[in-house]
């Protein structure tokens, strides 16, 4: 271990940090300065990675869950040899910079995930460790290990206060994820002051109760921390957390240990004082020690040797396991649904089946053809109909299982699923009731931000849940999901549309997809549009067309398409067109010609959906033509609740005839 090289790297982290934050007049210098030694050790000695090949499948993953300290990563990515420069760092937090204010996936080479909302990175790390275990069980042989890496996460007190970390840690301990190692930066400081203000628990005892291996040490003792990492790596049946005491803004003569250094520039005079204390010229700008660059140059040679050794091992494995290699290619390279041999279930006009049940049949058909489809539910698999038959249960002693039992942990489930996608090689989905999508909003938002193809299955999608009452009857959730940029929300109206929704979701590469499915049975209806399977991918199509130009167009989603069709049949003195709009977001993206063919201008439109009217009023010409629910539900049978809230075919007829 080159202690002098590591010390030079730590010094450089501090100088780059204080100058970058000062230049931006914004940022969080405390963590990078306090964790400079730890970060240097992680990037220099702990991680098996290769900056020349940042997409190496068997690289160790590093997640900075405490994303406000991102300058720690930028400084070390630069010194390690990734495609980020000092000039990029000098433009910290500027528009278009490779050094945004928090880590952003896809913006900065070497950043594994977008973090910032505390605790999300912790959950991502659990997902990455799950993916590593699944893939190692699938592809490793007795002779060759081609998937054999660790996931490291750096967290702070804030991460561990957030409930998502508790959810994710509990599941990780249950699953015995021995390839997951978390560094807990314990500096006893939060924005408001000492952690004693609100956080006095014994964190390591909590993690012991979760089934974790716990260690502690001094963040500034290179040899001690390296030894703790080796000890943690030797524990195969449990994840490890290493608590490392540190001083926030270490190196600052007047602000070290001070909460003021957490999230604000140190000031010009203190920056000069830091540089003087570190022994670098006070007038230097973005100083990087030559010894640090030389140290990492030497390390890059070693990383290249490790990478070449892996590629040699991979080539031997490939030549001896051609069938397995072909599966590897399928796992790590995108395929369109049409490229799979999917034996889709058939649904006939007149069949009555809940879209959640139809979704379960389609999911199982896809799962048989798409071997890297994995996922599960937040303890609602039988209700969500998301159990993949014959695929086994992923467990501590069964890493080959594809069904994941997330337990009642929706928030962590979302973040873990994001981590599985980010790792690469697997296509995950997760499921719960639509009303509980509220628990998952932060990871859904981040998935959209990262443009990663997570699939969310949300069942029990309306007031027709009935007897469970308003706590379980989603009203505003569809509007909330549609408000997330980049998320495509699909609400199919029958079993046939549900099959297409699943194919749309599994075929998407550039962002997440949510499906809202019913508990109640829906009749499969005939479709006027013979090209409906093509047009549904544009968001909407014509289900029923009258003779002659329509007088009114009824636009419906999900279960309300059947209601609209029933209402249209009851109306004799108006020509009614019924449109199924599976996705308002997709429809809005289409050209005017398509949209005007489906919904011509200057013809009255009535929108009907068992949810809030929020978002729909822009589609109708008169706000009163949005037939929706702008209050919470009631307890009673689905039919009784619908009648009470005016959401029946008879009520719709009256609205159309107004």
C-alpha cells in the first residue's frame, strides 16, 4: 500500500473540493473533506475497476448514497483516469457540466446511479448486490467465475435516518448479501447541528438485528480500514457495515467539525487557510498533487492487468460454454419483444377477466421466453398476480430464483429494483396496489430521471376496490404518476389491451413504465380499429365508431372503457365514438394528424376515468365534460361506491346527453 500516494490523493480531494465549491458559490464541502482518505482508499486500493473500460460487467460497484458529497467522486474519478477533467470540476454545478451538483447517471463517466435524496443509493446498492448474486448463480461454472464482484456503498447519518435504508437493510440481511459492504461515515453532524439533536440510536446494534456483520474503525487510518474491508469481504453469508468515525470538513482550520461546513462554501479566507494548512500555495487553483497522479497511474496498470485476466477467463469460459455464452448475450443485449418466442395467451371477445389476472397470464408467458425477467411484489404477489410460475424464489440459499419477495417494503422495493436495472443483465419489475405507489414516488422519479426501463405493476386501480374503503381506493394516484416526466403510465381497458401493455413495457429501453390494472372483471370488447395494436402504442385508438360523423367522443381509460361502451349502446339520438386512451402521455407525443383523426377538433369530448379530473381538463372543451372523481372513496361494494359517486353507465349517459 502506497501511503504517501494515498495521502497525496486525499490532499488533492480537499483542494479540488474547496475550490470547486467556492467557484460555484454552492455545494457541500464537508463530506468530501471529511472522507478524503476513505475515498482515496476506496478508489485506489479497494475497488476492482478499470477507467479505460467503465462498462466492464465484472467491475466492483461504488455508490455514493450521500450524494451531496459528490465532489469526492469527481476528484477521484479524475485522478483514477475516468473521462472527467479538472476543467469539468472547475465548472461544478454549472449548466451542462460533467460535474452536476449531485451524482447523475449517464452524465459523468464512472457514476453508477443518480443519488441525492438520502437513502436511495443505499437501496440501489442492495439491488446491485442482488443482481450480482443472481447473475453469478446463472453464469458461473465450477471452473470459471465470470461474475464475482462487490458492491460498496458510502452512507452518512442522514442516509441511515431515512426509513428507506431500514427497509433495504432489513431485506439485505435477510437475503445474506455477503457481497454488499457499506461504509458508514459517522461524523456526528447534520445541517441543524450535532446528530444528538435527533439521532442517538446505536446504529451497529440495529444492523446486527438486521443480520449484518458490523465493524468499526478510524476513517483516517489507511491500514486499519483496508484490514476492515478484507475482514468484511471474508464474511460470505452476511452484508457488512463498517462504521468509520470522521470529522466533517477535516483540513479546515476554523470549520472542521462545524455544521456550517456541511452545505455552504467555506469562504475565500478559509479556503486560503485550508491550503496553507495543507502546505500548498495559497494562490493555487484546483491543485492536484503530482504524487497523487503518479500513484493512480501505477494503479491503472494493475487494473488493466486485472481486466485482461478477466477477459482471458471470460474467453475460456465462452469457448467451453457456448450455450451459456449465448444466454449471456441475450441477458446483456437488448431485444425487442418480437425477437422472443413468446407464446402469448389468447383472450376472446366476451371473456370476462380482471386486467390484473390477464396481466398475470401475460407475465408468465413473457417470463418463459425472457429468462432475465426477474421481480416480485411488496407482499402482494397473489393479489397482484405477479408470481412467475416455476421460476423459483430468490433466497439466501436459492440465488437462482427469479421471484423476489420484497416484503412490505414499497419504498425500498422501488429503489432496489432501480439498482437491479443499473447493474445490468436483468430486466426487473415490481408490484403493489396502485394506492401504495405513493410510497414509491422517490425511486420512480429517479428511474425516470435516469431513463432506466423499470416496470411497475400497480393493481386494484380504482374505487372499484370497494369494501376496503377510501384508504385503499386510489383517486389521485394516476394523475400523480402521469405528472412524472419520462414515466409512461398504461391503463388498459381489457385483457387484450393488457397483453399489449406488457409488450409495450418489456420493449421500452428509454425509461420506466407503470401499468394500472383492475381487481374487478372486465369483458373483452370488440375493436373497431383493425390496426388497434399499432395505434395503442401511440396512446389511443377508436374502439367504437358510429355511422356518420360523431356528435360526441367519449374518451375512457381502463375499466371505464367498458362503461363508455355500455353508455354508448344506450344512447340512440346521438352518434357516439368511444376512444380507449391507454396512455395520455403517449397520445400527447403524437403528431397533430394522428391526434385529430382520433379526436377531431370542434367535436364535443367527454372524458371518463375513475380518478381525479386533474390533468384531463385540457383535453375537453368544457370542464364539466370531465367525468371523474374529485373526492375520496367510500366503504362498500364496488358497485355501491360507483353509484354513490356517479360513476356508472347510466350516470355517464346523463352527462353525455346534457
